[in-house]
C-alpha cells in the first residue's frame, strides 16, 4: 500500500464521518483501489460499516462500536472495520481496546499510523 492509497483512505474516512447519511454516496467509494476497496466487502459488512459511520456521525459511539464490531466479524480482513472500532473505542475512552483495534488495522494496512496521526487533536485531516 502506498502513502497515496493510505491518504485516500484517510480522506474517505474523514468524509464518511463528516457527511450526513442522506448526502453520502457510498456506491462509488473506492478506499484503496485494491483488496481493501469497498466493492470487495461482503454486502452485509458494507451495510454495517455504513450504519457504524452514521451512528458515529450522530455521536452514538456505543451503537457505532456495535456496527463496526459486526464488520470485523463478517469481514475481519478489511482494515476499515478495525479502524471504526478504534475510532469508537477511542471516543468511549477505552484506550487499550482502541490501541488493539488500531494495531489490527495496521497489520492489515501497513502504515496505517498515518491515519492515526491525522486524527489526533480534533479529528480533522490536515
């Protein structure tokens, strides 16, 4: 995975977190252009990912965690589910669980620490 692909992932996640459910297009998003692309996710996992993102945008971090956890159960090989678990656990104040989920995302997408660094300090992408 190149830095360009990783930055695209950061941008997509940033947009997903900041858009309202009714204005977010999910049919054309391609997170990395490779094995981690949205179109390669099982439909049920993709639906859970979108539900988790909607809950996260509504500051319902417990519901977001439930949905993101379902993504990791249905499609454990996709880093986006693990990163969602990281974000939700982080917002819930569960530092150890957040770190474990981020570590799992990093194992699937080497260099994912760039995502973490960009979200520190307020959740905006520099």
